[in-house]
């Protein structure tokens, strides 16, 4: 069996009058992430990891922010599209491990909901999806509450 590993990284700025959506979960907070789509930084990092594993480019190439079709797009729906591409190449997700860097709000109560949304989109078991959250000790742009970043690594397995 052949394996491919992928890595993704994304950042979005926090802004007033935006919804905060992470892993498809709407999180109550007085700010949200700014972006052309719903700016779900966690799902964006994961999609880039999956595309990167197969050297298929990145989401900027696949879903250009100059395309009106993706304005306000639900990133979970885009993740399903990325999964279809991966399957077309003969691969499926083995597991993914993701980390969100945010000073605020506290994300622990929402982690299992994010894992469930991602697993459902990918048609896999929730045990294959790890989501973690950390602060950066008030350092840098995440620490100052200017934005939120996320990283993801994934392993893709070749299907029989
Ligand atoms: Mg993004």
C-alpha cells in the first residue's frame, strides 16, 4: 500500500461583524474571521494538507477568491470537494491531526463538534480526525488576538 503525507497552514484575521466558524462549528464570540469564504481557517489548513499530500496545489488554486462562486462559501462543502478529488486519485484519508492557535475564545467545548463535522464530510470515523487548540502565550498575532492560525498534517492511503 502506498502512503502520502501532507501539511497545511492557514491564517485569517479577526474582525468585527463576522461569524467565527471553526471546523464547521459556529462559535459564540464578539469577532469572527475575515475572508472571501466563511474563513474556516481549520478546514482550510486541512484541505491544503490533503491537496499537498498529492501535490495537487492548494485551495487558492482550486477555489480562487476572485471567483464569486466561493463568496461566503461553506468550507465544509469545499472539503467534500477536496475529498472527491483525493478519491479520484485513488486515495483515502488515513488520519489527520490539526492544531488551532487562538488566544481567545476557549475552544475546548467545541472540539468534538469540529471533529464530527470533518469526519462526516470525509466519510470517515471521528477517531481518524484529531483537532487540538492552543494559545501562543499572548505572543505574536494570535497572542494579541489579531488573528487565528491553524496547521494540519494528514496521511492518505492508497485504496485497494
Ligand atoms: Mg484560508
